[in-house]
């Protein structure tokens, strides 16, 4: 029996990350449109940190080629906290609610660089 053509896009062999954004009571929530090339994990985290989203409420990842999807909100919230701590920055105010809702409650202690007395 012949197979029907795949509807999976060319980037099917990679994970795709999408952000659900809350625009408030009047407009509601929507999955944000984004360019196909801007849906990788690193870019989504950078866009979150740069304030490209109004009030992110959830992040999902999927891989159509592998046939899976999952909520990655906790994972990204923890990575945002970790990255901010590494950079010596505070979590941006627009992400505080997202991190508070989804972040792991166990705070990670970052290693401090050792300085030699010269």
C-alpha cells in the first residue's frame, strides 16, 4: 500500500518550542507566531530574556518527526534562572511570574570562581 506524503515540515528532525502568551483579559491568550528558524530552545530562551513576549504562561516543545510533545515550562524557567544567575543578572520583571509559576522551588547554588591572592 503506498504511503501518503508527509505533512511534517523540513525541520522535522529537531525540537520546536512555542510560547503561549497572555495578552490580558480583553485579548486573551495565544500561541505566538514566529519564524520557523526561531523555534529552537536557545532562541526561545533568548527571546524570553529580551522581552519579546508580553506575559508568557507556558512553553511547549514537540518533534513531529519523532512523534512527541511535552510541556517544557519548568525546564525553561529553571534555565532562565540559571542563565541570569551566571550572568549576574536578576530575572527580568516580565518573566518573574513565569519563573514563579513554573520554576523548580529548589534553588541551585552556583559555584563561585576562585580568586587567587596576588
